[in-house]
C-alpha cells in the first residue's frame, strides 16, 4: 500500500494551480501556497491541509 505525504499533495496542488493560472508567475504561486500552508502550522490533524491550502490559494490567485 502506497502512502502519499502532505508534501507530495502540496506538490500536486502547485502543479494544478500552475496549470489553472498559467499567466501567474511560478514564484507568486509558490509564495501563495507557502502562505496558506503556514496558516495550518501546528494543527494536529493534517489529512485535509492540502485541500484547504488549494482552496485558499486558488481564491487568492483569482484575485491576483
């Protein structure tokens, strides 16, 4: 059985957002993801963090 780590999920988020926002520089996408990811630092339940990061980052990038 294969386990996907949170880091691998965040990499997938980065790929999806990069494809969804091709006109936004990769550095902006990375900074947005990092900022949203940092908001969940210290939370003990990590299963849904990548999903929340993607949703919040997508909203932030849409406003960009």
